[in-house]
C-alpha cells in the first residue's frame, strides 16, 4: 500500500524537529536541527534568522532536504525546493507553524526572523520495525 499525504503529514506532526540540509556557495552541504511544521500539501515550514547559514544558502540555491524522525527506526527523508514566501502565502504558512509552535508568535517580533518553506519533489518514508520493512517513495510536481 502506497503512503498517502495524510500519513506523511501525521508522521511529521508527531515530530517537533527535523534536520534541514542546504548547500553552501562552495558546494558543501550544511545541516541544522530546526523546529518544523507541516501543511496538508506536505510543505515543511520553519523559522530562522536572516543571519543564519541556511537562510543565506536558500537565498542563493533553492535546493534543500530534511530528515524527520529517527527513533524507533522510522524516518522521513524529503528533498525539495525551498523559498521565502510573502504576503498571503506567508500568512498561511505562519498559521501552520504557529499551530505546531505557539511560542513562534513571540519570535515573530525578533529582528531578522524569517519563515522558510520546503516544497517536496521527492520523499521516502521508511519503517524498519515491520517484517518486511516498509519503504515507500512519493514524487511531487511543483
């Protein structure tokens, strides 16, 4: 049985953190643990400071990935295109983020706070607790 968007979102909602990886201008990967939220479209949303490495990397190169979950041998790997939404789109994503992170409203007043989104192009959900293990992939069209 193929994994559904609803299953993916439920899995992400059970996790507060993910490891986001971006690409430095010299081509080196850079990773950071961030607090995450997810929308029904499987968009990963997080806040960061505009002085962070990930912000600078995404401003230059939109490719990003995130790994969520690692306990109990269940993970979600997601590759996608990152952006910095504005206007109505930003408000929609902030609402999803604040639902997961109510304290994020207080950070909204910080100088340089930014909200980033990763829209998936590919993901893989793995559960190695099952016999046989479950490993499902999903592709997205942007």
